[in-house]
C-alpha cells in the first residue's frame, strides 16, 4: 500500500540519520514519539500511523506520547533534553525548531533538534461562526474598527498567527484580544472562547459546514477548501520528525 510505503520511507530516513554505532543495533528498546499537541489533529493521527509501522517493521515497541503546552515548547523541550540516541523522536511543526529556538528567552537551543524528514504539509484556516457579520478578511478588518474581535490561535510566535496579525494590520484592522490554546477547534468558536480562529483544516472538518472560512494559509488550494481565498500563497506549513541532541537552552528548566 502507498500508505505503508510512506511509513517505510520515514523509517529509512530515521535509520540513515543515526550514527553508525547506533544504527548497527537500533532499535534495541522502545521508541517514543513526542507530539507537542493534544490528541486528534492530523499530525497526531499520522504520527501514530508512523509509530505503528515503525513497530511493524522493526519489532521494537513504539509509543506516541502527547505533551501539549506552551505552544509546543513543552514537547519540544522533552525531545531536546532527551539522550541523543534516537529513542525519543519529536513530531514537530516548523515553528518549534525555528521560531521557538530564537531570541534571548528561548528555552530550546538552536542546535537541540536534529532533522530526520518531513512527512506532512497542510493548510491553516482563518474561520469564524457562520452568523458572523463578515465573510472576508477585508470585511473582518473593517468590522474590527468599531467592534471587538478576539482571535484564538496556537501561539503568537508561529507563522500562521503572525501572518494573520500582519494581514489584519495591512487591511487597517486589529484584534481587540488574542489567546493561545493547545487545541483550536470547533468548540473554540461554539463556546465563545474566540470570535475568529486560526487553526488547521483537520481540527474543523467536523463542523466545516457550520462555520465560515475567511481565508486559507497554504501554498495551493485544497480539495476541502477550493473556494476560499488563499491568504498567504507562498506559505507551507509542514510537520517532520526530529531527534533530540541532548542539549537544552541555558534558560530551560532541567529535569530533576
């Protein structure tokens, strides 16, 4: 099956990335895949598929552990501080090994995560309730000039969030408040936690017919969102596997 071929390819890349001494005997013990978000999103589902195929091909136990918090920093630190032996593998979006390693306050060192390979690219959506009095980003920006609009997102530093703020500013609008959530999905809008959300298509598939998509943040139009305007045509959000190198930022709290 094509699906199994993909998982086998990821395994091959993972093994090739390891030092020769480790490769000869790898894996001798259980391997843990760390997902820095709650269960249920596409990344979580695919990481579990990869772990299952890894186990099938090697015979070694493989488990997926969700470590949400801090916009991905909690899971990122778990992998970054792990022994650099290939038995702790992070399943990360681009923002964790890039944005989350920048600046004086970064808790993950720039060289703390060793890339293995990319297994997923996916679109982000900017969405609101179906009865919202705006249907485009331009209308949202105009509405925000006289009304409060709260944005829900995964973290201020990640690219889709920054693009959303930049786009609103370019259109002359602004958000009255913003908040980061570990999960940004249908309930975030339904419960009134935010007026507009920036999230992945996977997390709102179940309510796609009940919400209003203002724009997509993706490189190409997708099968599920062919009619909405692409907000950032050159943007590609990816998720890949990374090993920890055993180094944390000096500012990061150490395990005891």
